[in-house]
C-alpha cells in the first residue's frame, strides 16, 4: 500500500491529500492540541469560487492542439495565426491546500500550513491577474480534510477550469522530527530537508499536459535559484517515496493525489517549500520569497498559454 492508511502522527501532513474510506480515517490527534496557527495570523475570510458559463473544455482544446503538430519549426511557426489561449478567458483555479478546520502541517514555529498556503495563493492570484489572467480564482474549501477534497475537485470541474494548481507547503514524516523550544513552547522541526517539489498524477485524464505545466513551474523555480526537495526519490522516505520524473527540475509522480487524479483538467500540486525546516520557514514567511514563487508560477502559466508551447510540447 503506497498511501493507506496513514499514521495518525502524519495526519496533519499529507493524509489530507488522499482518498480513504471513512473507517480508515483516524480522527486528527492534534485537534485539541496547540497545533494551531497563532490567532493573530488567521487567514482572511474565504472568497468563493464563482461559477460562470461553459468554456472550451481542455479536451476540445487538446483536439485542436493535436491537429497542429508535429510541424517543421520555421520562424513562421512561432507566429500564432489564432491564439489557442486567451489570458482573459483562461480559467485558472488556485487551490488553497487544506482548510481552516483541517490545517495540514504545522511549521517549526507553530504556524499552520493552511495559513502559508492561503497567503501564497493570494499573492499568485494577484500576480496572475496583474498579468491579464482575469479568470483566476482562489479555491478555499471548508470542512474536514477528505470531504474538502471532493468539494474542491467538484468546484473546479463545475467551473470547467482550464488549469488547476494546488498550493501546499512541505513537512516531513514524523520519524524525522526533533524537538526545540520556540516562544516558550515545546515545538517540532526538522532541518534535514528543504526545497520545493512539483507533483503530477498519471491518473489525471490529461497527464501529458499536466506534466508539461509541472515542468514549466519547476523550471521557473529552478531558474529563480530555488532547489527542489530531493528526498522524495530516496529510500529513506519509505512509503512517502515517489518516482522522480525529472531529476533536473524536481517533478515527481504521485498518482493517488485526489486533487490531481479526479480533476477533469490539467492539474499540478506545488509544495512551495518546507515550513518544518527552521531556516526555510523564515524564507517562506518573507514577501520576497512569495514574489519569487508568484512570478515564477505566472511565467509558467504564460508559457503554458502560449501557442508556441502547444506546437513544441515540453522540451
Ligand atoms: Zn499540504
């Protein structure tokens, strides 16, 4: 079993991302523990996904794109005759990982992953909108972890989004955790690993396009001087080990992720960085790092939306 059942000790980290039958769901052990975001750092209220009329489905677009190539790559091939992607109409869902009720991982300084996810997703939303991607929506979901997965996928599918990007921050399996005191409180950390990682599922109906977008995101992260989290390819991760699809950029395969395999559009999950690593948590908390990641994601979306990419495919 690659992914079930999760240990209760991992409940706050990755288990929210999996499908599981209710009897296998252990109640979160930390529900009454101090594993909460500081009240002052509460994320602002949820903004709903608004549902709009139908857009061209990814499938329809792919048929169009498939009809284009392969082509001889003369300079004229780069001049779009008809844009396949109009930024003003391109529907992007930025899925804020976890919920206020089920906050995901806890940072080395006891701030919830949900808080980090929400703040970064908001910055990415602003950047994309400023770049003309008006149909960018934050997807904030309420409720318990697994029910929220169904809800967030349903919202993206109902809206007929063209692209789905789930925003998360990373932690480690509990066996790597060490203790320290922060703010007078016993806290847990691991400085052993750091970095971003990008995940795709082969079970997504449009795996190839998902992978192409994942590559664009990962390349942007790398181009901005960030390093990817290499541990997911290593035996030490045990059942958390994932196939590394590109050892240059840090794109991994993670077939079981609900938000990647049940979405009906290209879907990618970005672990933006580790918040259990004390040094990297401080960086992830900085506006500069959020700007770097946001502009990287926006650049990746622009390339994805570009017809030249459609002709060339991932290279
Ligand atoms: Zn997460």
